[in-house]
C-alpha cells in the first residue's frame, strides 16, 4: 500500500481558475488544493465469499486480500475517484457508483474498472442495489432512481410517484419490495420502480440508510436516530429513545452515525464518540458494549467517528472509523485494529498570510503551501513527537506558533515556534509542557503578546515571543483579542480583561435556560463585535454592550434537538464547528447542515453550501479556505466579496463540469467527458505544454447534458497536453499525459 507522504513529500495538483468566481458553492465549486493528505476514511466496506474486502471513499477503491490487514488502491479505469457506493452483483462482478453519476463494473476482483453505458446521470450515484430479478437500481443526488434491465448498459429514470429525487439509500426485502430513503422521507415500490408510494412519517427528514433483517423488520437511520417498522413501512418507532444520553453538553450527545445487523440478528449502533450500543431484541432495549479505542486521546472529542459496518459469513463485524479499520469476532464485545493507514487526518486550523503562504494544522502535523494553496508540503521537523495540532497561528513574517500535542500517555501540550516559515519547529519556554489537558486556543494581541489557554491548566501569556511563559489563575476553552488589546476568553461563560488578564468581567447570555453554555470558539470582527460559538448555537456581543445576544434563529437545528425530548428545550441552536469573517464583515460558519453566510452581522443567514467543513479561514484577498475532517483543503474559486448580481450568474456557471480524461496517461487515444447546464456554444481545444493550440475537437451548440469526445493523438510526441472547455461564461482546463 502506498504512503504518499513518504514517497512524495510535496503533493502537487495543477489548478485552473474559473473566469467568474462565485459565492454559491459546494465542494465541487472549490479548488481541492491538497487532495486528501492520506488515503482517507472508509465510507463503505464490503467483502466477497472468498474473504476479499473492498473499501471506498473519495479517493477511490481499496482492496484487501488478507481480511483488512493490508490494502492496495485500485483505481485503474476510474475517471472519477469519488466513489459513493459499491455492491456485488455475483461472485464474478462488482459494480460501483461515482459522484459524477458513472456506474462502473469490475470482473477481475477490483483490479480494473470499466464504464457501464452512459451512467445514471450527471449527478451523484449515492446508492446501488440489485433487485430480485437481477435489475440494477441506482439512487442519485438529484435525479431520483434509475433502473437498468441489461446489467447496467443502459439506464432509465423511474420517478413516477417519487416526489423527492435526492435518494440516499435503497434496500430490497425478500419479497422484492424496494425501499428508497430520500431527503424527505421513505418511498417503496412493489413493481420494480414503475410506481412509488411514500410511507407514513419522515415527511421532511433525511433518511441516511435503510436495512432489512431476516424477520422483515425495516430499520431506517433518520439523521442521528434509528427507526423501526414491523409492518412494511406503514408505521415507525424511534428505537434510539431507549438509549440514555447525557443531556449536557450538547456536543457530548451522539446518536446513530452508522448501524449494522449482525449475523445473529443483533443490531449494533456506532456513533461519533467511539461508543457502541447493541440490541438483541430488534431495538426494544440496548446495552453499551466495548468502545473502539484508538490512538486519538480522550480530549479530542470531536475527532473519532464510526462511518460504516460490514459483517462477514462467519459473523465477524468490521467497523470503518475515522481512525482506521477494526474488527470484532465476538459480536462487538471487543475490537482489534486492522490498519491505521485508512484514517482521517482532520484539518483543525488554517492560517493564511499576504505573502502567499498558507499553513494548515492537522491531526498528523503541519502542512504548508507557498503558493496560495496550489501545492502543499508536510513540515514536521521538530514536532515529530507532537503531531496533533489544535491551533496554528502566524505572528509576523518571522514567527509561526503551533499548539501541539502527543498521541500517547502522558499527554503533553507544548507550544512550538518556527522562525523560518515552517521549515522547522522549536519548543518554546523552558518548563515542562502542560500535562493531561489540551491547549485549546491561542491568540496574539497588537503588542505581540501571545496567549494560550487550556481548561485545567489555565491561561498563560508570553511577552518575549514564547521564550518565557507567565501563568494566570484562570482557564478557558477559547480566546480572542480585539483591536484595542482587550482579551476575551470563553468556557461556560464569556469574560473580558482590559488589563492583560489580571481582572475579568463576565458577560451573561440572554438565553440558555438552567444549564451553563459551553463556549468553544470566539472571533472578533473589524468593528470589535464578538461572536461566540457555543453548545447552544451562535451569540453576538456588540461592541460597548454587556449582554450576549442569541442570533441565527433561522439556522437549521441539530437533529438531536428535533427528535429527542430528553434535552432541555432551552438549547435551541446548532453546534457550529468553525467561523471566519471577511473584509466586509460577512460571516461564514459551518456545521452539520452545511456552510452559511450572513451579510448583516449575524441577524440572518443564507445557505451557500451543503458541505460540512472542520476549519474555515479567509485570506488577505478574501478567498475562503476550508478544511475537512477527512484531511482535504479547499479554496473558493473567487473572493467572498461578490455582489448579488455576480452571485446570480455563478449559480448557473457552476453546473459546467470538465472531467479527467480516460485513460490517462494514454496512447494514442483518450476520451474527454464534459457537462453543460444550459444551451450554449461549446469549444473543446487541445494545447501543448507551451500553450500552443494543437487541435479543436468541438465548436458547436450544445443543449443541457453530459457529452464525450474522443481525442486521437496520432502523430503527436509524448508529453503533457491540456484540454480546454470554453463558453461565453466560463473556461475550464485540465491536464493529460500522452505516453508512447
């Protein structure tokens, strides 16, 4: 199995910018700057009768022939590595669905893949099932359900009665009834998709997964809860309400992230906090079983999560987590780690500078870009023993600071400094680093004084660039400094000091019920208004006011608050993961519901993306950087300061897609696939490495749809070439390699 960071210390991706930037975006509408900084966590895991395992994620397909201990990446034939589902047709054939809508098959145990027909659509192929008569069914991101009656060679959309066309999950029972879990409820068909009817319940709720046991009971994962139907979907019961959760803080409450039905009929639920619950009576009662312990320390509560399960013919349970693969041969009572390479390296902090440098703190160290994120290198020289970075911050042109941590007991949390733009790191201070509790945050005031905070070991500051540290008798989760040097800290309240931490003034919340509200992030805008991310959503402290006001009432709520009646109703806001503010004081936040923007200081919010990120940052040119929990970094295709007229235009142009050619490298011919969202004139041209035009492949009017054009390079020398899609609104360019 390849280790990219050992073989290639610099991961390089060539990026071409859209001619019109935009604000309405998804992950497809960002540049994926780093690629994944590793192989990535597994979204689905399956096995065949011979014990071979297949895992998929946004980096492609991985295969293991030794029960998951070693893995090989097998993307031969893929033009889109973002794989969303994988199923066995029989012992000789595997099919996969890609984000681009392509359906591909392998007849050689996943060693290579070939395209089946034209695919289901230009949208995500989210789920694939095989009906009892051998028909293929595919659920998509926006086009409903497609059916193939000829082993995937051709597809027909079958949405009669299906009023919601975002289909996350499909399942087939022993009687041939097909169930579709959509963004607005569950549908079923008894005639192979000719007509769909909606079951009762879940009218406006996303169904993530459906599974049916041997007794015919249907289990549906609804947000973070598990529902059961014993009558074919006519009635549903929330079986997760039998599981006791701690009511505070909200972030410590976790529901069903994934579930599986074991060979003996037991149901196992995994959640975001490594916890496992098992039911031996179809969900009527639950017992907590041995959690999956990993190398991530206890203090990083937001990191570990269980993504999927698989059960083999022997009853062994395999769990894909954000920290690797694990298996249990005793119905989940104990777990053994298989391979830590298939793990997430969460991006925790992004710091950009005006000189083109961008720094990213991750769960595997520090990454640096010297060209605004186009290429990245990992630079852990000096911090090899402290690879977990909570915060990275640039003081000036000469000094960068990182709040680091070890991954083993005793947990140590020193601050490191780099004086050479991240080439190497040196531990600051002369005393032993904090033990047993993480450095949660860092901040620097206008005088250059550095402040750090941890919940148990308190607030520390340095006036000499980290050479010496002074401890203050207070603690906190997070810090912020305003333009006049006032320090804000947050724990279960918000406090401000006007004299470098000697005295503190408390600021109350205007809502929150009888519970204290934990504050986990603070940020100040250019007007010195303070924004606090809490377990109860978002609060704002206007400059010169003394009460924190709850804002963002129009933001979608956390699913836990919708379904669980055991939580105090005072908790009305979502748990927001990250916040950043641009030069116009437009605020961007991200959490489970996506990315939202406010242009009126937080009073109202507009959803700009359905993707969830773990870190956000705005650079000096107002470009938005976004890091994910799976170790990728994205950059917006344009600055975040566009007008509404420009926004309107970009809603249209983001539908243009130019995919990687296949095969690549090629000799002598290759296929180029592209999509257009409107009637327009399209030009496809080929250029050599010097930018000289080689050939025009297409120059014609095209209607909405996806197209493929063949390029024959006969007579051309080996080398790098570029192919370009051009319309009146957009120019897209990709690289290909002719290798003779």
